[in-house]
C-alpha cells in the first residue's frame, strides 16, 4: 500500500520551507548592515549548498532514516530552529572584512568559514523536505508543491516582519516557527507511524523551544564591521547613537556628537571661511553617512554649501524650478534655499529618512520639508520621472554612497539604475531647454567611476542624436569631489566665464569645458597627471573606443542591460593586481569583483567536495551498478535544471530592481512569485507526468523558452510601462508577468523525479543532490555572467540549458 503524506505533514514541510527562505532573505538584510553589501549571490548559494549536502546525506543514510522517519523529521526541525540564530552568532565572530581580501589571504579563509557555517541551518531544513521525498516517493509533486509554496510565503512574510521589528529580532520568530512545526508534526503528522521511535513529548518540545528563544534573544546583537563609517565616527569621544529606526530599506541610526562638533560637508573647498552649524549624523546600515543640519530659516547659516563643487550649476545662470533626486536629509535642499530657488521638487526613496527631517527632528531641521517652496515626493528617481511630464531647470543627482566602500570597490556587485545610459536619457528628457543635469561623485585615484560616468553620459548623448556632445559638458573637481554637468543645449561663453570665476574663487580645478586647454587644468588640487581631463578629451574624440579598451579599469558605459557603474575589473589587469598584493598600492584596486570570483571558486569547491564526490564514491550504495553509464543522463538532466532555474531567477531579480526600486523588494517579489507559482506548477505536473507522450514534457520547456526570450527582448518596453504605474500596480503587474514563467519552471524537476521514482527510486536523493550542486554554483555564476555579458545572455543560456535537459528527459525511464 502506498503511503500518502498527511495534510499536517505537508503543512510542516511548508512551514520549515517558509522559515528557511525567510532566513535566506533575512541574511541578505543582516549582511547589508554588518558588511557593505547584501551578498545576495552568496546567501542564495550557501542556502542551496545546504540543500545539496542534504541530498548526499539522505542518499547515503536513507534506509536508516526512513526506518525512524518521525524522529528524524522532528530532530531536523528542532536543529534548524537552534542553528539559525546560533550559526549567525558564530559567523559574526569571524573578523571578515571584504575590503582586505586583496592583500590579506586569510580573509578568503574567513569568507569560506562564514559560507560553511551559515549553510548548516539550510541543511537541516532541506533534510525535512528531502526525507519526505523519499518516504513518500510516489507523491513527490505534492511535497515539492508544499515546499515551494511555503518558501514563497516565507520570502514575502519576512518583508512584513522587517516593517515591524528590528532584523536581528526576526531570528526569534524563525526559532518559534521551527518549534511550532515540530509540535504540529509530533501531535498530528505521524498518526499512522506512531511507534517506539516516536515518543517525542509536545511539552518537552515547548520547553526546549522557549528556553532556546529566551537565551538566543538575549544574546543577539549585530557586530557591525569596525571599518564602516558609523563605527569610525563612534570612536570620536562624546559621540553616541541616540535613535534607531528600521525598515526593509535600511537600518537607520542617528548619531550625536556632544564634545567634538560634527562637520559633514563633502567636497568643501579648502578656501571656505564658513563651516556647518550643528549637525546630527544619519547612517543607513551603519554607512552612507548624511547629516541633518540645524537650520533656523536664515540661508546665510548654510553658506558653506556654496563652497562645494555641487554648487556650480547655481552660478551658471539663474534657476527657478529644480528637481533633487535622492533628497535624503536635506543638504541639497538647503543648498538650493541658499541660492533662493523658488520651486524645489525633491524625491527620496526611503520614507523613514523623510520622517526624520519632516517630523522627528523637524524643529532641529527648521521644518525644511514643510517649506512652501519644497514639494516632496516619496519614490524612486526613474519611477518618478517616468510618471511626470514636467521639465526642470536643473536635475541634481545627489552624492548617495559612502567614499570608503566606493573606493574599495565594494559596490561593484550592486546594481545601480541611476547612472545608466537609459537613465541619463530619461533625465535629459525632463531638463528644460538650456537647463542642466548635474552629478557629483567622489574623487578617486586612479579615476574609475568618474570616467565611466562620463563615458555613459557621452554615449547617452550620442544615442540621443547629439552630434557634438563635447559642446554640452562641463566638469570640475575639488580635493574630494567632482561635479559633472550636462546642459540641454550648447555651453555659452558667458557660462564658461562664470565657471572659471566659480573655480578660481574656491580653488577648484577645471576638468573640461568646450575649448579648454591642458594649461588650464590641474592647478590647485594637483595630481601627478590631469587624469580626468585626459579621459574627457579622449572619450570625446574619435579614439574613444581605443581609450576605453586600453584603460586599466572597465569604463564601458553602464546600461540597463549591465547596470554596474561601479564594476571596473578587467581580466587582463589581473596579473598586475596579483603583483601588487601585499604592497601599499593594492588598496587602490577593485576588491568587489574578485570577492565574487573567490565566492564562485569556494562554491565550486564546496559543491564538488561535499556533494559530487561523496555521490561518486558511493555509487554502488545508491543502486548504480559498476560500469553503468545510464545515471549520467539523469546527472545532466538535474544539473541543467539547477543551473537554468537559478539563471532565470537571478536575471529577473536584477532586472526587477529597476521596476521595484530596491534589491530586497525585488528579491522578495521575484523569489516569492517564482516559488509560489512553481509550487502550483509542480502540483499540476502530476497530470502531465501520467502521460507517456514526450510532448507532455516538451510543453513546459517550450513555454519557458518562449516566455523567457519574449521577456528578455521586451524588458525595455515592459520597464517603461511599469515605471509609469503606481506602487501597487507595479507590484501586481510584476507578479502577473512572472507567474506564468514560474508555473512552467515548477514542472520539469518533479516530472523528472516522478520518472525515476518508477524506475530507480534509490536515485531520488542523488537527483536532489546533483540539482543542489548545480544550484550552488549557479547563484554566483549567474551574477558573474550578468556583470560580464548582460542579462540577455544569461537568460538565453538558461533557455539552452532547458533544451539540453529536454533531450535527456525521455531516456530517464531507462535509468
């Protein structure tokens, strides 16, 4: 008689899967706080490594574990609950600093240690699902559906929790969920299997769970990297954090300095004779410092803001109506007020930052956001512009990132759609005739994002049929920041005269204006060579292609297809980078991309050693006869599925960041939609699996290929349409777009498992492990491919892999 999983057991599988996915998304949020990046690629990879190792463990111990199935399931639930917070606590004790990875080899060991430690909770969670697969092998589709639906609900639920409680406290919720799952399983899940091995007491489970919750909650704190700017400031005597605020968009802290006055004025001229009034430092995820400035309504109290490079556009001509993108804590608005701008439109993504200035510290900030000349919008820059037809005399892109992480290359993996060709073209469409678009960036030696931004601007102008882009560009630099201005029209002689006067008074260096000579540059803040001037002249010349190719860093224009403004790594410079390891100059080079490569290598090594090698060494134990090659078809099938599923998933996560405005929102919506609809597809696949026709399997594969290619080729149109929608419409339409693809992608895996369950059921854990091995590599490899070749190539590769799987499927019956 074939056993069927009870509804409580399916519910337990869903709860544990939901908890595991919530933990996965939560780790991304926590790593954004304690490090500089969400490390999405690494978190997804280590989670899948846990699932892959689980496949090996179950494959080699399936008989013993199935004999004591209830006890094994309960043990793994409780171990997941215990290990989720404990492993994070342990990982925080490892002194990993990604900025040091180039010149301190031990950082690679630290990275590997974190990777393996955080894999453990996912191993226990995967054991619950994998063991259920084998116990109820004829009902795989139902269990897989419960697994995916639970995962989808978990990834969405954690976002709701992030609005309610601080991130580290959510770990307590995960502990509770594991205990609840164990209680359900113990009391309702194994009625037909109760025996001497299943004498777990519900009261004992509750006592253990409550004890663990209280102990771990008391211990849980976040050990933020000492190299982050918040911790650097807290070293100053008299500084302390006076408030915390949390949301999915970031953990905001407000720092007050009682003894040493805080002075935050990026790009302030060395000639400045005035200084900022009292300020409160505001950090997002312990970095990206901005400041709330005390303001009494008198513009003269913030006159220091006229001594920064970002003040340049106000000196070129009289402006009346401006747009500030990334208003933050209001320093750009204060600068506009100083120059008596009549109408200021300001856009800020994070409503908590607005709340700080508008409500919580309104008196301190002089009710800046309630001023009659300020029109405030909560939203993302490109989304706001796509929904408005208004034009402005100036569009100002604020300095949004911290210097330290930017200089170390730690943003190289971060998708940023504010600085792409398509974004710049959108900005210029909203700049009035003879108006300006202004960017302010950090000065770095050697220059990287400044020439890349310049190359992107020039490319955007050329694509907009501007024949002489050099006639519309001005660029200056100080000792700390540079400002690039793009005019919607030709730069006039009067503007050049005002430009020179502005720079001479503040000892800022001219970088470029139409007709500039080399004798005019590099006069005040002297560099070994006038790097930016040379870059501007070369990029505006007919030799721009050769200059980009020969430049030591990748300064290819950023596009929506490859939205990585801070990705500067070039493979041909790797020998030079390696030669500088350990030298004083190595900190100038890019560590972010090499961190990604290191993560890929460790993922490959871990998956081979912990998944593939054990499966190969114990083939006979898995029911594979010596000399038989039939299992290789199964290996190819499930390996291709593991790669292809993640390739499409990662591509959609990265593309939907533009549509949904934040990495965590994109990860949540894309993951949850894919998983929920894939769960529905898995359930529906039972109808197709019962058919012996090859066409029954080819239908979902053909649908995946058609939908993937259609979306890939039409992403620009889809994005343009969705960005004009309101928030709710964007989220709903995003789900509608992803759902059919996710539904189809949920079918091939359970159909393959169903096929081998009838021919070689002992190989089910093997298939589970091989799929996990591919997925471990896929999560990181997908990011590398997207950065190097773009999202379209990534999606087309996924389609090819699904095609290879389709060729292997009919022969699985012979395995």
